[in-house]
């Protein structure tokens, strides 16, 4: 059953003289999230497992709905409008009904302070985003069961206190002088025996063999000093899974007799262990999580400082993990993460003595040297190395191991890993510094090429700070209009007419001056800023073309580059249609330039994208042709209009026979496929002569014109057309 924030439970429940909780068939979950998508997915997952769900979009509604419906559990996001999850949790805890209800906090703030804050405000547990909606119902089931157990325990304790005073349940007495014991019937029940004898020997026989030595030593010491004691032990059992955990306490009375109690604390101990595991271990892999890793690194720092040693932190990021999740689903993705953790354990065991380069070394290393931070990020702690090269040796072994094929659910999966390495104490003296610097080194390694490793250094750190500043400035300039377009014309070799212009985005930084597109375009793609930037470029270029036509300039084609990120993450067809509708530009006056490597990553998908674009009536060209190692069998299937020969083949056209042969072949190939050929980067008349002799259709480059602002280019076009008219006359 699904109920939104304005809804109510069925009338037969609300109108009943008893509470709605008394008539509930299914557990009721109050789901609080201002993200409609996350709320929908969580609701569907919970309802599929038999929960009833009511929804609120912020903390204020959550408090109101809790008071009205008294749900069995609250699943609440932290960051919300009006009232955040922390404040809402605190208010719920102030009510009588909310004192013990489980509250599961959902946060994207994956740090210890946020976790501590959640618990301080009364959260029962927390989960970090992105949520695994498949496991969410099981966690909710567990928390409701744990709450029921806790409620029963509170009630039982109240009764037990009274029972122990009146009936002395679980009571036992021990005369230490003659070793005689008296046991209540409850003690026998707790220890799962029909009857206990009159000596401690009968108690020892009920204790797990591994705990008997400890308990015997404690009892022998008690015979001597008659001091109060408290301890825990496991009961003897043929099945280890059914072993109970017993707490025994005793203290001497006025006569010297030890008076004590036995208590079965199995459920409480198991709950404490599960809570500890949830807080300190990753649910998917079972590895230590970020909180646990901080403790591990703290201990390593203490050990290294005392022994004047050094250790290494390896920060791993799995390459192409997102593609695995997207292609095969999260179940396969989780299976891959578990397999990766297994392989990492094998590599670490094999390289325990990292100072030795002998691959035969196979000492067993403790399992807590590996942690998963979340997503596809892992950390390996090498807590004692003799040389920096030792860390590199382990990194090479890890790269080699993870590059091997993973067989998951009859599916062969291929990935690799990129590793950043920080060394204590040279690269940091706290867990945060070491982890941050290893992360910086990992990103630098990705820039150098994946499936490799890189050490942290101050120069790398400086580059990362510069990159961060550039990203910040990029965002600010995008918001404040700090970009402009320049346009470079194309002309027909045969007629000399202007056939089109290419829109090129430029960034004039207030302090850096003009920033090269080679620097900011890759950064925009990596951060996702290419999406709003690309839409701005498209709309601005279309608007400019429409204005030129309105000014009386003969219509030609406006070419706009399209990033692969735009095609993958947005509905580019609708984006283009929206720009055309907004500016009133005829689609035949627009050309979209795509790289061949993008189209050939997934040929069938590339063909579908091109067909959708072509359906709008615009032109499509393949940019930088010849640099993407195209397959000609695929090229003939692509519904495109033009090929742009990359300038790298034009540059040495008149001096390099190889380039001349390649360009000639490209022109012939394009014409055979009924495509227009554009040569970019034409800078001299010799290049133009070669291209004219080989029937190239159009050229673009400094020989014709450099890229110019719109007003300057408009004047250039008018002069150019005037010169053509004069020549014709």
C-alpha cells in the first residue's frame, strides 16, 4: 500500500476506536525524501517486500505524519528543505511513540562527523548514498525485528528485576570453602540442561571448550580473594551456530558465600555485533569501510612512529566499473566488487614480504589490510615497507591481477585499476592527509593512462589545486556569461562561395587570459559542465545564424561540435529541436559535428543517434576523420553528410608522401560514399592547390580566415561576398 504525504490510511483503520497500529497487517514505513526518483524507487522496493509506505518530502511533514500514523520505522534523508533529517529525528524522539522507533538516516555525507551527528540526534542506523534498493527492505526488516527484540528485552528486564527479588530467577550460590553450589531451575534452563549438580564442575561441563580455561582461572582466583567478578562464556554445543552467550556475575555476601546470576545475552551480543558490522564493515564485500580504515591507519601511524618505520597507502579506482553496472546490472556489479576484494586479498597474501621480489613468497597477511570506501574505490594498507619500491611492486601485482578476466554469472567481465600511492611520513602524517594525497595521485595516474599507478608528490598536488581552481572558475564563468563564440568560415573550392561557419567556444578568464579549449573542454566533460555549456553554444550559434539571415546575409550552414557526454547523458535530439524552435532557425542551416571514435564505440547506437538527428532535417558530419581508426565496413552504414579530414593530415601535405596518399584516399572514399569532403587546417596555397587537384569539396583554415567574433566575421563575410561580386563582374 502506497500513501503520499497528503494521504491517509484506509477509513476502516482510521475510524476504528483502537489505534491504527493495533489493526496493522503489514509493517508501516515512513519514507522521507525530497528526491522524487529516490523516493519512488525506495517505495517500490519496500512495497514489493510487503511493507506499507507513507511518504513525506521534508522534515516538517515527517513529524506530522509520524504523530498521525505512528509508523513502525522511519527511513529519512538528511538533506531536505524546511527541516533536515537531523532536526526531524530529534523531534520524533521527543514524542512517546518515537522514543524507540527505528530511524534509518540516508545521507550522501560519507564522513565520520555526519555519522556521529546522526547518532547524536537519535538515529538508529545510517546508510550512505547511493542506496542499494535491493537490500533496503532486508535492512528495514532487520531493524524492525531488532526493535521488537529490544522492546521485548526492556519488558523482560522489568519483569526480571522483580522476579529476581521475589523468585530469585537465574540465581546461584557458591560456597567457596567446600565448593558446594545451589542452582535455581532457571539456571538449568539457561544452560540447556535438565539439572545442575551441586558443584561447579557441572557448570564447567556446559561451557564451550575454548572458554573453559578462562572461566576455570577466574573461579580459582575467586576462591582465593573472594572478589566480585563478571564474565561471559559460550555454551558447549555440537553445532557452533547454536552456541549461546552467557553472562555470569557473582559477589560475596556477608558470610563470604558468592551469590550470583546467570543471564543469556545471545540476542543482545548478536545485535551489538551486527550494529558494529554495519558501522565498520562494507555490506557488499565484508571489507572494512572508511570508518574502520581510519582506525587502521591510525594504528599504522602509531606503530610506524614508535619503530621509526614507513608504510604505504594504495588508493584503487576500478576502470570501466560503471560500464559493467550499466551493461549487466547491479547484481553483477556487486559480484564483481566481491571478486575484486577476493583477488586483492590473494595479492596481499602473496606479497606479504613486500621487500622481497620473489613471487614465491606467500605468507598470510591479516585481512584488515584492505578496505572499500564505497562505489568502485578500494584502499590497501601496506603497514610496513622497507623501500618505496615495495609499494610499487604490490601496485604492479594488483594491476596485473585485476586485469585478468572475471567470470561472473556466465559473463566474462574485463576491467583494470588505477592506483595512487602515498607514503608515511613523507606524504602525510594523518589518515586524512595520506588518503587525500593517495587520491590525488590516483587521479594523476588516470590522466597519464589507466591500468597503472602513480606516487603522490608536491608537484602533483599543485597540479590538482590548479585543476580545482580552474573547475571552480569554469562554473563561475558559465553562470556569469564568461564565454563567447568565435566563428571560422568554410568555402567551396569549386565556386569560392562561403558554404558555412564553425562555431568555436572561447573563454576569456579574468586573470588567466584566454584559456585554451584543449584545457577547459576536457575538464568540462569530466565534471559534466559540458552539458550546460554545450546547450549554450548550440542555442547561441543558432541565434547568431538567425540574426545574420535577418540582416540579409545569404543563408549558409552553422556547424556546432557535439561532445560524447552530451549524446550519452542527454536527449540530444530534443535539445537541438528546442534550440531550433527557440531561434526559428531552419534545420537545413545547422550542422552537428561528431567524432568518429564516438560513433564507433557502439556502432548500432551510433547509427540510431545519427538517424534521430537526421530526422530533424539538419546536416551531420564526422569531425577529425582519420584519427579514430575507423572500420570502413561500419563507415558505409553511418547516415552522415560530410567528412572533415583532420588537420594533422593537411599540415605536411606537400612534404609527406604518406599524408598525401592518405588524403587522396580519403577524398576518393568519401566521394564513393556520396559524402562531401572538408579539409580543415588549410594554411597555404600549396595545400589548397593539392586539394583542388584532388577534388576536395570545401576547405577551412587560416588561409581563408582565423576564427573571429560574430560582428567581425559579419564584416568579413560582407567584404568577401563583395569581392566575389566584383570578380564576377
